[in-house]
């Protein structure tokens, strides 16, 4: 039989999930930024403007 979580355990688990979500949001933002940079470079290459 599964035991009930204490309030402290529940708070800790929710905090861990919030931390994980925040980390994933930062990863997604970083990835989107890099994709944008690569997209600009690709467009420059296609126009023949290489930096």
C-alpha cells in the first residue's frame, strides 16, 4: 500500500519539478537563440554574403 506524502515532501517534490521546468525553459531558449543565429548565417550564405 502506498503511503501518503507529508506536506514537506510534497513541497520538495513540487520545487524539484519547478526547477526542472525552469531548466528546460532555459535550454529551449538557448536552442531557439542558436537556431536563429544559424538561420541568419544560412540566409547570408544563400545571398552570397559570408562574414
